[in-house]
C-alpha cells in the first residue's frame, strides 16, 4: 500500500512539474497574456521523437498566430526519451489543443505541435 501511495505521489509531482513548465512556456511565448489552461492530460513518455522531428515541429509552429515570432526554446540537444503532455487552453474565444514535448529531466520544452 505504501509503495502505491509513493508511486502515485511521484507521478502527481511529475505532472505538476510538467504543468508549471508548460504554463511558464506559454506565458513567455504567447502573444496574448490573457490565456487560461483548461486541462493538462497525463504525462507520458516516448522514444519515437527524433531531433529532426523536433526541428520540424519548431519550424511549423514558428508561423502560429498565437505565438510570438521568436519562440524561446531551451538550448541544447534533445534527449532520447522525451516526456509529452497534451494541453487544452483558451485564448479569447479560441480553444487550443497542443502537445508539448519535454526533455527527460522535465526541465525544458524542446518542441510542441498542434493536435
């Protein structure tokens, strides 16, 4: 029972850390400061996103009208195992669904895409 509680609290802490990282990323990079995160889905892990895929996502999102033209990603190579979180948020009357990819240590956003 204790192991189950510790595992659950660890997962909850990881999700909370990822949520804060995504919210901070949005706050820094969205054109509008008036946004509301409605829901953050569970944090998952993938090995299938490569550095070139991250570069392609970055290039595609550079033209997104909701984001500043110079989106700030953390420097450095991406890790082999990425975490990702799907996020639903609102800007004015628009509801946006995006997936954010975080490095293995959950210290930075390496890319994101539209869902």
